């Protein structure tokens, strides 16, 4: 979908749909974004997302060897287009599955979102009720515990890796400086003193204090959990309901 007519007809056919999209279409023409490739380059120039895919890593060497045939500006533009395409696959409406280069499901969902926004501008009664639970995304206990465990487990693996690197570096230094035979020096036992209680202490602290701090997802929340009061049956029942 590249033409203005296709975009407008996909969103809606009423007058306020045309008027709402006219300025966006005019901005696209002013920025010379008139094709899919130009749109991908436009998005890639404004992305903070810079994760190179396996395909890009494999083709980086080939692109470097072809630098004589292509200018560096063209190679950079192609990289920006690839990054924008990867972001559209993985980040934009990530809950909608796409197959290959077919963005049809995401396109229809995005057009539906734009249509509902433009309809709500004309008729305020069409706005969603933010207090309606059907429009809320609930993060339940299982999901929060899973995120916390994933973060603690990755921290546990990184601590073991750091400890193994330190032990191996000391072992190689002792081999280089020692005059004894190599067989007489025993290799280090990496799992002799692992941080076994890191996951347990992390989960106990989060559940007891209610502070959910997950650095990987920049999640810092307080009051997620609360200690159940057992002063009386009514007090315990009141906290559960």
C-alpha cells in the first residue's frame, strides 16, 4: 500500500477521515516520502533502535567489499531501511504475527486505530472508557514472578561467568609463573562457591517489600506485594478482597 488513495480508503471514506489524514499526506509529500523504500529510510533515520540482525551481520562483509561499486551513502541508506523493517517486524504492534514481508494484519489494525481516533474527535461518545476493565492490561502475579525470575536468573548466570573468568585468569597466571609441571597444578573448580542464594534472596526481598525492580525492562514499581495481616480473621479477609 503506497498510494494516497489506498491509505485513505483503508482508514475510512467519510469527510472527517479525509480531513484528518490530509495534513499527514501533505507532510509525507513535503518530505519526499513517496515509496516504501523512502518511507523505510525516513523511519530508519529517526530510530533509536540499533540492533543489527543476523542477516545484517552476515551481509556486512559483502557490503564492505562492494563499497567500490556503491557509495557509502547508499549503503548507509540501505542499512537504515533494514533497521526500520526489523523494527516494524519486532517492535510495532508486536502482539500481531506477520509472515515474511506481509504486514497486512498490522496494517489493518493500525488503520482501525487511526479510524477510531478520528471518529472520537468528531463524536466524543465513541471514546473508550479508561475505567472499563476490558480496556485494561492486567499484569498478574504469574507474569510479574516470571519477569523477576528471568532477571534474577540472568544475573545469576552473569555472576557465574564473571567468577569463572576470574578463576581462569588466576589459573593461567599461575601456570605461566610457576615452575612446576602443568599436571601438578589442579584446574579451578568453578562451581565450588556459586551465588546459590541470589535468586532466593531476590525473590524473597521483592515479595516481602513489594518493590519490583527489574533493570532489563527498566521496571521500578512499589507496592506490588503486601504482607498479609493476621491480626484477626476480618483483617485478613479485608486485605484479600
